[in-house]
C-alpha cells in the first residue's frame, strides 16, 4: 500500500480501541516493562497483566463513586409536577403526584454530564407477569452500577397489553433511576 492509497485502512472497532488502550496501559506499567526486559515467563507476565487490570478496575470504581458523590451534592431536588389518576373498581378515583421522566432528566442530566456519568435502561421478562427494568449508570472511567426493579404487568385497568407494558416500563425506569 502506498502512502497515498488509504483505501485499505478502516476505522478501528470498539474491540480494537479497547485492545490498544490495554496495550498502552500495559506498556506504560513499569513492572511489566521491567518483566519484559528481563524475559520473565509468560505465566509471570499474565499475572502482572491480571494485576494491572484489577488495579484499573479499582481505580475506575473509585472514580465512579467520586463522580457520583459530586453529582449528589450538585443535583437539584426533582419536582413532583405530574399527577396520575386512576379509576377504582368501586367507581371512585385515586390521584397522586409524581416526577415524570422528562422532569427527572431535565433536573439531573446537566449534573450527570458534568461528572462524566450517563444512564441507560434495559428490560427483560423471566415471568410473563413481571417486567424487570434495569438501569445502568456508567462513568467515563469505565465502571458501571445497575439497579433492577420488578414491575407487575397484570392489571385490571382498561389498558391494553401494550399500554400495560409501557406503563410498567415507564414506572420501572423511574424507580431504577432513583435506585442508582
């Protein structure tokens, strides 16, 4: 390939990027460099690399909790500005106040971003009557923590199946976000 022929080059994948980052971290570790220079056994190198990974994981976890602590100090109170209303089987109604996901996001996202934190959701069903909602809080340093919350999907309300699952998932997202 000539200097001007760039057609054979491709963007590195996430796996390539992680591997290169790990190689750079290993190559910059004085113990590993010393071990390589002294031609120690492969087994010893593997143990040193494993120790390096453990050290990086501990540092990432520490950074995560430091960022989470800063976020909690800076985060404003989330307002409960939405009202829910349900018709009871007896014909009466029940009302309650809650924070909508939009209100929660508007309140917390600036401080999460400022501290290198972000959240994602996932859901699964081990049982047709329970929707498990999972919120994962991630830090730019690589550490993450998850919160799981089970939400029943069976309901005697007038909602169809899709509406019940959507309501369960929305409720679960609110609860798990507060859990992480």
